C-alpha cells in the first residue's frame, strides 16, 4: 500500500507540473477519437501494441500512428476488456502474489501519465514505455522464482535470455543511426 500511495503521489505531481508549468501553449490537445470513451478504447489498443513491442521489438520507430477507435465492437473493444481484466488481476494478486501484482500495477502506474487520461496530443511513442518496461524484468524474475526446475537450469535459461537479448540489441542498433535508417 505505501508503494501505491507514493506512486500515485508521484503521478499526481507529474500531472500538476505537466498541466501548469509545461502545458501546451498553443492550445489544448483533443481527445484521441474526439471523446474520453474513444480515447480509452484507442489507448487500450496502444497499450497492447506497447506490450507487443516489449516482447517482440520488430519494426521500431520513433513515433507510431495509431488510428483512433471507431467502435467498441472492434479490436479496441477487446483490448479495453483485456486491459480492465489485467488491471483487476493485478489488484487481485496483491495479497497472494505480491511480486506479480507489483509488476502488473507498476506497469499501469508508470504508463498512466502518457495514457491520455488528460489528452496531450500523442497516442504512442517508444520513449513512453521506457520506465514501464522495468516491470517486464520483475515479471521475468517472478516467473523464474516460481519455476519448478533445478537451479542450474534456471541459470542456463537466464544466461540464454541475456545472450539472446544482447544479440538482438546488437542487431537492431544500426536502426537508430539516423532518421533515414528508421
């Protein structure tokens, strides 16, 4: 509970700074899709695009174009339902599996400032997911802690994952050499 209170306080402080000192001087940004409901549906879809980019980071770019949601009876509606279910699961796991709950809720709390609750004009960019991606490491640690295999196999799997991620980083590094390589 102290973590949730402190994270909420940090988020509120960010929002206070963002909308007092750093606000858009040219005017207010519109809701993605024109209303709070379509913004929620659109950002639900963007949330799962973020998850996809964290797990399978292919076709990266500095700024993504995400079409606003047009109906609840679309992929966005399913994404919204899954988003609410994942958030409910995070809350449900607070007492039984605190590390799992932390990884889920940390992702949501750190993603919240850029989720267009208060519209700011951009739906999705990779830089918005840097801090929330730390929860993926916590989730991986939780999975490894709960695997019922010998420790040697856990060490071998961890080393393999680190080697694979290192190779992926080396392979994808040239994509960020300049504007045209993206």
